[in-house]
C-alpha cells in the first residue's frame, strides 16, 4: 500500500471518528426515554427559515455594518 493511500485512509478514519465523537458529545446528556413532545415542521417554514438564515440575515448584517461604518462612530 502506498504512503499516500495510507495517509488518505488514516485521514478519512480520523474525520469519521471526530464526527462520531462530536455527535456523541451533542447527544451525550440526552435521555431519549424522557423526550415526550413531538415537533412537526412545515416544509415551507423550513425553507423560509433556511433562506433567511443563510442569505437574508448575512446581507442585512452587511448592509447595517456598511451604513454604520460610513457614518462613523455614534455619539451617545
């Protein structure tokens, strides 16, 4: 086995182990038997919230920061 294949295999296994560890860390304190509530997601609401979070909110923050920087520091 070549050194490059060995390193790629080691890297892939390390990434998998880190991902599994992160998942266990997130769910570690959760007792699945204690969860009794259910939440249903409407597809439209999900898409809208994803678009707002990924596109609209960063654009809004950029515009706000640009305008604030253009006018200089605010005197309070």
